[in-house]
C-alpha cells in the first residue's frame, strides 16, 4: 500500500509539473466559431436557434457567405469559453459540428531586409522547403578557412570545431571565405537583420583547414573530415579543391561516408571538363555552378564527376552573405561567386533532407538528383542531374514512407507531442484524467480493509475512471475516429461515442453500469473485483467531472448536472463498499 501511495504521489507530481509548464504552444488562434447545421433540421428550428444565439451573445449570427446557404454554415463571434458552451448546449444536437474558425496566414518570406537580394534562394525554391523543415537537429561541418560569428550568425547554433592550420580549438576565419559559405548554409534567419540561410535551424561545426591566404594541405583536410565524422556531423561541406588524387583523403571520405555523413564539395572554378578533387571522389556530391539566368557559370567545371548544379553567381548576380573583411576583420555583407558558393546550397538542402529523417548518404544524393529540375540536351554534363530544387527535394524525402520517423513527424505536426495539446486544447484533457486515476486509487485505499491488490481490481479502477483515454485523441491517418473514442473511453464516457459529442449520457454517467456489472459478476471469484473496481473508478470519474466538466445531455452543465453526478458518484462508492464488504464476509465464512 505504501508503494501505491508513492505511485499516486508521483503521478500527481507529474500532473502538477505539466500544469505549471510555461510557454505552452496554442493549437491555433480564432475569434469566431463555425456552426454547421444538419440538413434534416427544419429551417424554422435553425432560425429560432440562430435568433436565440443572437440574443444570448448580443451579436449577429450570420451565414459565412452566399455559398453557405445550402450547407447551413453560420459564424458566431466567440472564444474558447464560448466554444465550450456551444458544444455542450442543446444546439449541438442539431449540428454536424461546432468548431473554432481558426485564422490561417499566408506563408511569409523571412523578415531579413536583404532577403529580396538573394535571387539564389528563389532559384532553388527554398520557401516551399521551409514549409516542412528548417534543418533543426542537423549538424553541418564547414571545412574551409574557419567561421567567424559575425552579427548575422549571432542566432545560429554552433558546435565545437577545430583549427587544423594553427592546431587550436578556436576556428575563427581570417579570410572571409568560410564564414560566407557558412552563411549560405545557416545564416541567422527571421531576425530582422541582413540575409537568410538555407537550413538556418541547423548547427555549424567550423573546421579551419585553409589559411588566411586560402591554401591548405590534404593532411589537414583529411583529418578534419575524420574529426567531423567522429563528432556527429551529419553533413560536410568542402568549398575547396585542386588537382591530384590522394589515398589519405579518399580514405577519410570513405570513413565519413561509412558513418553516414553526407559529403558535398565544389566542382572547381577552372572551366574545364572534369570536376576537381575532392569533388571527383565517388562518395562526394560534386556541385557545378549556375548563374542567375540558370546557365552554366562561365568559370564552373563540368563533365566527369559533376552530380548536381546550384547557384554560384556571376558578375551580374553574386551570392550575398555576411562575412568578415580579412583586411580589417570587420563584418561585411558582400557578394561572392564560384562553385564554392554553389556547394553550400547543396549542403544546406542535404541538411533539410536529413532533418526529415533520411539518414543514408546515398539516399540523400538520390533524392537531390531525382528532385532536380532536369536540363534537356546537357551533352557535356554542365548540370549533372539538373538544377537543385530544395522544395521538391524535401517533398520527395517526405513522400510515401510510413517509417517510425514519419509517424513521429506526423505526431509532432498533429500536435500530439505538444504538452499543450493534452492540457489545453487536445481531444482529452490530461489533468482531469490524472485526477480520475488518482481519485479511484485513493478511494480504493480508503476501502483498503476490504480490497485485495489484484489485476481485476486495477483493471476496473482504470476502465471505470479514465479508460485508455490517450487513444481518444489519436487520429490514425484516414481511419474513422469512433473506434479510438470507443476503446479510449471510460465506462461513463461510452455514451459520448453514441452521441458523438463531449456531453455525458445520463444513463452511462450513473450508477447503472456498475450496478449491472456487480449483479452479473459478483458470483465470479475473479471478475467480481473488476465490478467493484469499476464502481470505484466510475465514482472517481463522476466526481471529477462534477467539478471540472459537468456537461450532461438533457441536463445541461449547471447545478442540476453537478448534483446528478455527485449523487451517482456516492451511489457508486456505496455500491463498491457493500459489494466488497459482502465478499469479505463470505470469504470469512
């Protein structure tokens, strides 16, 4: 019994903590309510009810539009309290549904003032991708000249990096190239300043392998690749390269690829018919550059080894990001051009894809290729699989999969993983349900002299008080809701499934079902305890409902309903007491 009390206190503590959790997200904003009247309800009755609502709330209740006449869609001003009242009122019996008239908004572009200058983001259809993901939870290693935290990277998340040139942990940028590249990937966005980044909720891992002059060694680059792989990087961007193959570098790339890291590199700026190294290696996504017109940039390498093309800019339209001026160390917004600018576009999109739950590097590459905008008659492979399309890539990554990640994502988007869903606006309120469970066990504890600890008793307590309530709010794709409502309901709530609304049915929310169960099961040595537990559970359910949510069909939600629930709760408790006392005496005889 001590363990039972500790369990009750533990559950109560959880409920208290959840109730006091600050900053709960709301499911939506609204200031009006939709009433969809059933078509078989006489129009005269609808008119009378509309007139009654107008008088009660002192406002006009109007059709939504001229197209709403046949569907009988009316709009009334109101908030959550009004919505709750309407759902419990007699009007609910004459409506198909009563719901919040939520306010939706157009998906807006970032508020960064110079976002309009980023033609390259519009070129890759980034806003469609942002509707689904911004790269949260993904780490992108920028292997470059280092990354300095300029003002427009202030809100960007960073993880520990390393300076392989000077052999120290601080990997600041003394050139400007690496910071510019990092900005394309994850510039702080929607901060009212500067420009935007592609996967702006991802984290940057700065790895400096190039000096202030822009040069660096294969040994440092190879070690930085292994560092990134060993420190949980998901994507690597290398806007660098040159001629000459390297066994050390190739082994490092294979190592990172084997650990699930997506590796992206620039094809090179020599304008020749072959990608540079390391972009040339099989496990690297090689990126050529296009200009604002969508043509191959004049400087971009092409041909063998190129996998995809992305905006790299030209003299007439450069890629603008926030970086450092190497001569002064000051923050500047400047436009660069090159395949070095094209590669981070692909790395950023790879981060968005990884954020959808796709983890295998080969699968990420296939998604990028398959979703690209195809270029006809590209005989010299200027564009690889085509032009990068971030929106199409994310949609393809999300398409047609019912994996755990997809199900988890669906739960998150539906709001079921939001604590506020369960406490504030969910199909089932969490705290009253915790109260019902606690109440049933506390009542059982008060009758401890007569109640043995058994599975049958515990099952009765649960199904009488709360049922498997979490199932009530679980919508499984396109399946009907009523099975979930049925299996998730406690005994007093079974009438809700029949009525199809939140009002309790007076026949079910009473001593009737516990009485019938007791009559039929009292002679069974095992199931009789289920009947007794159900009586106690129903008593707890009715008691909590009387305080929190006393809405009853035909009885309203006022004093009459509360009295009805309290009287029946006491009758259920008395029934459980008498039945358990009778069983104890029988056992003694």
